[in-house]
């Protein structure tokens, strides 16, 4: 159990002299690199936390106070409840726990709004590993620093310049200049900055906005004693020593009067958010070329394969069947690899996005728009490459308008699949569930797509599925585009009608096919967004 915090206020020196093996969390009430405009007194009284489901008490009435300029360390053995206390103070990660007691900022209970007046350097480091330290911080600065503070108005001519200066200052103060151009890396996947540098980068992000209050969970865990000392030195330097020694905790708590509330941190406007997140996601996609390379190679090979399999198909009865087969294959190929390639959309980003959202950095909509836009070029160009490689090899009808419309249909099919995959990824509780539901759903949609079974002869209890299937709309649009105008003296409009009748397709549906696919894209993206919003909001 964690004892009363009265026993647990240490300055950094005495904390370190306790031995570098001790676990601790820290509440750093900062007069930072720059002075804080509105200082904060944080107090907590009689905090009790229990896990009702397992009938377990975790914290039994903990009280404490952090005055402006103080570095308060919470010390205790592993499992004592330090993280639980920090989480309670910042109203985060409390699912399944019952919390009693009060947490006050300048004498007032502000609940979850504490996030907007403080920073929280959590134990688990989450970054975008493909970015360099400076790139990552610069993007964080665009999200976290939305105006030049009153006291710094004369120091920079523009917000952009202030952000740049701030990034450099934080890099310098946290001793990160040496590694500013090093890629962050991913533990166990790609070596990047060291553990100590990663820890300091976590603080650096939080310090950009000059918060009056900084919570740090296990700031030195996993670091060697030299690095641990350097981190604590940094925290110590950032705080100024104006603690009250010798006064009893209860009298300090009683003396906290309701004061002026610090100004809440504002979010950057939505354009800045989308811009910064799009830049981050695009760099990540470009520097993480395995997906790009795999998709481009796969689609080019498949385009070549289709081209050679159906090479210069003749326009006789067998040829018509083959060309329809080739068109349906293109629909499948535009769907399957796209969908399975994008199903990992959410799982890889979720922890970081949930944390940054609850840190108040941006809206879920900004993230969603930026991430979807970042995928758009790749999930368009690869499909077009396959289509165009196979187009003249097969001998599809190649009047310029037919080629352009085929490209548009290919785009709509791939986007339908991509939006469907993003929707599945966002609404499924886990990646394996998304994966295992994608297979059967695609089977149903492809079986009713118009090639395997004639859409006019499907049993009525299953026929309705075709109207949910972009396979059907895409295939119909492709075939109408192919057969409505054929460059051959042996072909006439009767032949076109025959092909349409054989497939139970209607020529006049051409425009509707594309409109319906576009509507489904909007629908899938919207449901995906709602799913993501609900999941991220629940992940506090
Ligand atoms: N949501 C929860 N449900 C059940 N038990 C929990 C929950 N959260 C924490 N606990 C339990 O509460 C105790 C305190 O956990 P906490 O993570 O706060 O400890 P800690 O002091 O930070 O430990 P460490 O130094 O090892 O990180 C642990 O025994 C943990 O298993």
C-alpha cells in the first residue's frame, strides 16, 4: 500500500540517493524552462481505489499535495499502487476500478479536465518509430503549441518561429540535440534511439506546451543509474525548489483555498491537426516501404499475369466469356489484397492515438481523415497499375473514354474495399475478429457479384445480398464499359444486348453503379468513424 504522501515528498537528490533500483512515479509541479503563467496547486485527499470484480483494495486513503515548483516523488515497492494513484490523479486508465476521494486543482475538483492543464508522461513509450526525434517533436509542437504565450510574445515573429525555437529549446534542455536526426525506431523491430533518449523524448513532448503540472510514471525504470540520474536532474532542473518543509500535510491541505483556475490548453484548429497528422502518417508510410513495395510488386505481377492469361482475346463466344472472367478477376484482385492490406489500419495505431486523443492533442475526426488520406495514393496507384498493365495485353476496348472510365471504376472498387476494411478494423473488437469476419463476408459479396451465379437467377432469400456488393456494381460497370462500344466490324448493338442479358445486367445502370459504389464508400467510412470514436472514447 502507498503510505500518506506526507512521508513521500523528496527532492530529486534525496530520491536518487535512495538507490536507483527503487520504483517510483513522480508529480512534477513545474516552473518549467519558461515560467508558468498560472501555477497550480494539486491536492488529493483520502483516495481509495478498489477493484470490485476481484474484491481487492488497491489504495486505502492516500492524501498528498504538490505545490508550485515542487518535485514530488511517489515511492513504493512494485505493485504498491503508484501507477494507480497517478492514473487517479489524472483520471486515466481507471476501467473496472472504483475510485473515492477528491483530487483538486487550486482547490477545485475539475475531474477529467485536469488533462487540459497538465502533461502525463506515461510508463509505456509510444512513438511513430519511422520519424526522427526532431521530426516527431516538430509535429507534436504543431499539435500542442497553438499560440505564443503572453510572456513570450516579443521573442518570435510568428507562431511557426516560436514552435521551432521551442523544439530546439526542449531538445537542448533534455539533452537530445545529439540524437535529433536519429530515427526513433521500434523496440525489437528496428534499432533507434536508446532507452534513456526515448524516456527523455517522452518528457520532451509533454514539455512543449509548458504545462504547469507534469505527471511522470516510472521516469527512470529500465535506465542505468547514470541515465536515471540524468533524467531526474532534468526533472529537478525543471522544477524550482519552493516546497514547504516541516509543515504538516493536513494543515497544508486545509490551507489550500479555491484559486484562479489555470487556462485550459487549447487544441490546434482542425486544419492544423489534419495537416500535422497527415504529414506524420505520410512519412511513416514512405519510410515503411514494405507495404508499398509489396502492393506495387503484387499488383504489377497480377496485371502481367492477367494480361498473359487472357492475351489478345478474340471477340467470339469463348472470348466474351474470357473477357468477362478477366474483368471479374480484376474486381476480386482490387478487393482482396486491398482489404487484407488495410485491416491492420487500427490495431497498429490505436494505443498512440487513444493516448494522444485523451491528452487532448486532436480530435478523432482529424486522425481518421488524415490516416485515410495517407492511404489513398497507395491504394489507388497500385490498382491502376494492375489495370493499365493488363489493359492492352488482354485487348480490352481502348477508346480514351473507355480507358478513363475503367480507371474510375477501378478506383471506386478499390476504395469500396479499402473503406470496408477500415470499417471492419474500426468496429471489430480485435484484429483476429476483423480478419476472421472478413473472409466469409467477402465470400458472400463475391458469390453474388454476377460471375459465379447469374444475378437474375439468385434465390430470393439470398438475392438481396447483391445490392450490398461492390463486386456486383463494379463488375456490372466494367462489363457495360467494355461492351457498350466495341471496335470491331463483326460487333453490333445486338451482341452488346446479348452479353448484358446473359449476365442479367442493364446498360442504363452504368451511372448508378458508380453512384452506388461512391455512396457505399461514404457509408463504410462513416460507420468506421463512429466505431473508432466509440472505441477511443472508451479507452480513457
Ligand atoms: N484495473 C485493475 N484491476 C485489478 N487490479 C488492478 C488494476 N489496476 C491495478 N491493479 C492492481 O493494483 C496493484 C497496484 O498496481 P500499480 O500498477 O498501481 O502498481 P505500481 O506500484 O505502479 O507497480 P509497478 O512499480 O510494478 O509498476 C497491483 O497489484 C495491480 O495488480
